[in-house]
């Protein structure tokens, strides 16, 4: 089944990326996949989303997909039997896919990983539930991916994160081709701060430089603010993406300013206090 928004007509015969959702809850993301830019991308045929339910491949009258953990313990573990059969079925029907097991123990998804994955034509996203998968499922997948150091109840939201982050990098998905290139993390920096109208809101004004019409100065100011923000809240990004020459100069300026300020603070701390 391919998700198509109500108001869109498929036009492109071959999507840039096809996602194969392997999930026990194939309808869970339907509303999300129909809405907004993602819905339009699917409607325009740039992205396709197929679903395969491992339960359809579970043996027995009850089509049970899970069982108790060997060795004891709480919860239920998803059996490799229906999951691997589902992966084989989708491969036989639509061709090989890069198979990603969604799991909190996987490699952390970041913008670099998103860029890497966006070059793949067909990606299977294997969503777990309960206590997760029998260990053997991993040997039938190409990689393991986590969307963050926290635990969700199922892989479907993680799959939605992967789909959306990849889709917005594909040509034709975003209205303005530049938007993704300027997003946070695209150059190892957080995005610069943004403002819109009204120019004055409850005493907070849009910075004058943004109203100056000087595009070169605005671009430089934005790079500087992006660097300032990254250095303040995500210094880990600076070790992955070392400062440029321009950024080094700014950092020295700020250090000098701080030095001056620290000196003033130290001097005023030494001044004798006069009682009021
Ligand atoms: N017992 C597992 C553990 O401690 O790692 C957690 C299982 S979790 C309740 C059920 C499923 O949700 C997982 O198999 C996985 O598919 C998905 N999931 C949960 N957190 C995730 C995360 N941070 N990234 C990707 N998938 C996640």
C-alpha cells in the first residue's frame, strides 16, 4: 500500500527514495504521512512509503509474533521468524532494500547520517515493539539506528523521524531549495536566529542589521550568530567541525571582550564598599 494524500495526484513513476515500513502497526503513521510537505512529496511521487506487517507472516492460528524471553525476564520479545519472512517478502515483491533495524542501541542518527541515507533508493525501516527483537533479527539487517538516547514504545515514531529527515533533503520536497542547506547541522553549526514581523513585540525588537538591506553584512552577521549559538550550547559540534578562520577571529574578539569584562568585575570587587 502506498500512502497518497487525498488532494494529490501521483505524477513521478519512480520515487527518489522508497521507504519500506516493517511494522506491526501499519496504519499508525498514515495521518502523519498524508500531511504537510511529506504528504506532498509522497503525492508528487518523490517519496514512496510501503508497509509490510510481520504478523501476516507469523505461523499458527493466532499469528503470534512474540514470545517470552529465553532465560526469563519481563515482557515479550519479537521472534525472528515473521520479521525475516516480512523482509524477504518485500524484497521479492519490490526489490532489495537497505535494511535498518530501529533500536535504542543503534548508531545515533544525526544530520550526517541523514545525508548518507538520503542517497539510498530503497530503505527498509524495521520497527520493534514490546521488549524489542530477538538478537538474530540484527543479522538480517544492514545496520542498526537509534534516534536518541531514550526509549520509545515502538519503532514507528523513529521511522517517521528517519523518513521526514531524509525526505526534506530530496530535490523538490522543500519549497525553497536553500532551506535545507541553511538548516541547523548542515555545516556543523546550529542555525542562526530568525525573526519575522512585527518588528517590535512587547519591547523586543528585530535586530537593526536585518532591516539594513545590506545582504553581505546580514549573511556575515548570521554566520557569526550561528557560531556564537553553537559555541554556547553545542560546543561538541565544534570539535567535529573545527572553527573556520572567520570564526576563530570572532572567538578571539569575544575572549578579549570577556577578558575586559572580567577585569572590570575584578576591579570593582576590590573597591571598598561604601555603606548607603
Ligand atoms: N528493551 C529495549 C531496550 O531496552 O533497548 C527497548 C524496546 S522499545 C520498548 C521497543 C521498540 O521501540 C524497539 O525495538 C525499537 O524498534 C523502538 N525504539 C525505542 N526507542 C528507540 C530509539 N531511541 N531509537 C530507535 N528505535 C527505538
